[in-house]
C-alpha cells in the first residue's frame, strides 16, 4: 500500500479529536470529569483500574465519596469555590484504593470551557501519583531536621570555609569554643591573616589538604577571640567541582584543652613519681648507712664495758655517757624517720585548728631552755601579743623545735638567737635567726633534699642526722606553706617559713 492509499484508508486515519481522546483515555494519570456536586461524568482507564471498577459503575458516583473521611471536608470546601476560579487549582488528595492502601495524588483541577471560552458546567481533574515523591520529601525533611539538630546541638565544632578564608558556616559549638557571640561576628575574622591557628600556619593547612584531600585528627593550638589559647583536634576535607578545583573545606573541631591538661598532669605526675621513687631509694640507702654505721661503735663500747674489769669508774662513766648519747641520737633519727614515713604515706594526723601561734612558740622555747642555757645563748623574741592562725599544733611545734635546736647547735657560746613572727593579709611569716657559723652556698642547696646526705657537727661537737629540716619541709608543705633559708658562711643563718592565715 502506497502513501496515498495509506492516507485514503479510514482505518489508518485519526481525527484530531479522536487522537486527543485516545491520549486522555490511555494516559498514566488519573483523569476524570465531574459536575459541581462532584458527580463523575467521565473517568479514563487508569482511573477505573485504580479503583478496580468499570466506567459504568463510576459514572454517576460522587467523586468526593472516593476520598478518605478525613479529607472530604477540605476537598468539599475547595470544590465549592471552583466556579470562581480563574486558573487551575492543584490539590493534594489521599485516595484510598479497594486493596486498602492509600496513595497521594496531586490533582490539577480546571474548568471545562467551550470553543468560545464559556464554562460548560463541568470540571476536569488530572491526578499524578506523587506518593514516592512525598515519601522522599519526608525522608529528606527528616534528614534535614536531623542534620539541623546535629549541627546546632553537637558539642563538637563544625565549619565550612572557602580556600580564600571566607567562613561560610559555623555551628554554635564552634562559635562558643572560640569565644565569639554570633556567627556574623565570627565571619568577620580574616582566616588568612589572623585566623584560628596559633602554632600551625594556614598555608601549611591548605598545602596539606590540597595534597591529601583530607586531614584527620590534627592536634594544634587555636587562638580564641580574647587571644587565649585552646588545644583542638581537627579533621577536615576538601570538596571539589567537576574540574577538580577546591570549592570549600568542611571540618569538625573538638576542644581537647582539658584532655591535654589532664594528660600533661598525668605525665608530670608519672615523671615526678619516678623521680620520687629514685630519690627515696637513694634516701633509704643513706638512712640504712646512717643507722648501721654507729652500731659498730655502740657494740664496741658495750663489749668493752662487759669484758674489761679493769676500767676505772671515771672511764666507765665516760663510756656509758657516750653510749647514751649515741643511742639517743639513733632514737631521734628513728623517730624522725617514722614521722617522715607517716607523712609520705598520708597517714599522719593533720588537724588544723585556730590556735595562738605565740603561745606555741613560747612553749617550744621553754622546752629547749636547758640547751640554750648550757651554751649561755641569748634568745630574743620579736612577737606580737597574740597571733591566731589555722594550723596543726603538733606539726608546727615540731618545726619550731627543729629550727631552734639547729640554731642552738650551730651557734657558739654566748651567741644570740632571735625568733620573729609577722603577718599580712594572706599569711604568717616566722623566722629563727642566729649569729652562728652559717652555711656554705653549696650546702644550702642540699638542706631540704632527701637524696643527698648532709649532716654537720655542732659548735660543741653536737651530732645530728641532717634529717630534721626534711621533716620541717614536709610539715610546712602539709600547711600549703613555704620554707627557705638565707645564710652566709661565718655570718649566721635565718630559717623562715610561712603558714596561710585562713583554712
């Protein structure tokens, strides 16, 4: 059949109206026509298929009856205003199919007019199934809301910046972390010249991220608005266009200042513990030597007293006196060692109370008067009538007895000792001054160290363990005070310590 025969054969010709009707009838959209009271006058095939019925059964039914109950009132109100509409109206309807499922359709409703543009009293509705689209929108909306909540409420800082340094986004956590009040205030910051980094250049950051495309767990120091410094852990990534050019950086920032502080404190503590253990090991070795050495002499004297019947009374008394004094020294050493050990283990009772410091100083002096008088020393006190401070009486009395005993020991006959106590708003300063033999600069460095043995004979050949000042240092530290010495060889010494006035 040639073209002329094809065109002349009515089986293969279709008028414009017939063609248009065919398109409507076979459309994938739900197409219907209805009267102002929603009576259906036409429904295409897909419309009938959706409701699992035929045209004959649909035509004459109310369109509104096909809607779920909760949608009827809304649609009825809209339909009632169709007569006055100038442009097509879109309505989203939930249509309940016979299988019990509900799907969402976007229905475009318009007036049907004749060739002259006159409304003929019928409406047309074209419904497109947008159920999946709506589900996707709901998912996107939920994801957007979730991201918004995460962005606004996460304690970790989030940012987006351009390679040129313009801040595009910053969440509340980052704004607060850097000490700013608003995102607009933060956006005024010029990252390229005076940005976040304190010890890490912006140039280095850009070069690294350009090469690796991301930075993971970079720990650096950042400047806050007030110029203070925080430690942060940053991870960032570069986002590029199709040509590979970097459009912007996105990153997350965690403030690890407190973690750094704790880690540093732990490292310092571990270092001090190791040093302390080494120091104590050395100290124990020294003490063991100091305890052991005198016993050779003590055992020798004891044996002599037992075995030698020819000793005169004077010789025997002399040996017994030496034996007593050496045993007394060893007892004092052991007593001091026990006190130090208890202080180290934290089991020593520490009971600070409000006491009159002047009374306790005078009591300590009274206990040492025999030693003071024996060397014909002059003891002066420059003290206020009373001075009430919070301290542990036993501990501070021990400190005074040790310091006064040392002054007596290293001051020559007819020398002078002066005890003073003054106060300011924060602390009391106590001093024990003598005009004795003094201490060399080298020995001053070792006075309060437990890993260096330092013991000197007194002006009357008095012996000591060299341990009393270490005990004093421990007890003053318990009170959150300080202890120090000022001395010059041949010119006497001044031992001073402080006690905080308040608890």
